């Protein structure tokens, strides 16, 4: 849900389709530069712990502890947020479960924790399956927009005047946040057989794949919606899906968000 909101945020700050797509390219390049730099550190110091390992090596135990602690809190908050979104969206799709949002969220979080407790191989296989499902769902949505969308039904008219520099910074903030997560492989680098080869491969190809999906997704949304219709939408994907699938669009996007 957050990623769909950030697409709308970027469109609101930079209401020009060419510049809007350009800022997503810049965001991908930013993530790629980060992946190249951090994968080198991960290959040189292949120990689990993420960025804590690098900060401790460079600045000592105190700085490493602070980074690790804040990273841990952030990870727990993200897990909780995602679980709550799954609970809320399940309740919207199945009204009979609407009163059990917290229970559904707890079951999701505990269920995936149990998967990880069984070992890294099962956890990795689960990651592959869920990532593949998400990629296929995105590609299906992209294909539907281009095949069934028929182009935007309104002319693109900017309703907000913002200085270009400010607009670019605000858009990049949204886009960079959306790309966040590319650091994932360094958190389990100690469990990788050949970290010098596999960490750069995982991070760089991962960023390139995600960049391709985001560019295609935004191009698909622009194909069915004018840029100003995307701006400020609480769930821009649902707005695009409604243009393509009609009354079923909202339910389709909520299922995609749960996945």
C-alpha cells in the first residue's frame, strides 16, 4: 500500500509524465549505486547483521550498537505494519473477518516467523515463491492496463505549480522510499556459500528487476490515467484498476496488496 501511495505522491509533486518517469529512472540509478557500494562491503565482511557489521568495523561498538538497535526497531515496525495491512485488507475482502484484524495480523507475523525458525532453506524457498507471485501479479496488472485500458480518458492538466527543484526533491523522496529494501541480502551474508559472487549478483540483479517492474507499472498507470488523476490518490493502483476492471478493480488491487 505504501508503495502505491508513494507513486501518487511523486505524481502530485511532479505532474508531468516525462519528468515523472524520469524521476523513477533516477531512483533506480540511486538504488543501483547503493547496491554496488554495499555489495562490495558485504563481500568483504560476509557476516550477518546488515549495516551494523560495517558501522562497527568503521566506527566502533557504540556506533554499531546504535545502528543495529534502530535497524531492529525499524524492521519490527515494518513487519507489524505489513501484518496489519494484510489484516485490514482481508477484512475488507471478507467482511465477516473485519472484527479480527489484529488476530489475522498476529497469525501472519507468527506464521512467517515459524517458517524462518525451520531454517534458511525453507525461508529462502518461501521468499522465492512469494516474490514470484508478486512479480506475476504485477505483470498481470501491467498487461491488463496496456491491453484493456484504452489510454487515459482525460487530458493531463497540471493543477499544482511548484518550483522544479522543490518538485524534483519531493518526488525523489517518494521514489527512493519506494525502492527501499535493496539492502536485504547483506543481512544473511554469513549464510551464503560464495558471498563474493552471490551478494553483488543478488543485489544488482534485484535492483534492476525491481526498477523494470516499477517503470512498467508506472507506464501502465499513465496509459490508463492522466498524471493529475494519479496525483494524491490514496491507492493509485485501485484507481487504475477501476478503469480497467470496473467494479472488480478495487478487490483485485486489495488481493495484490495482500500478496
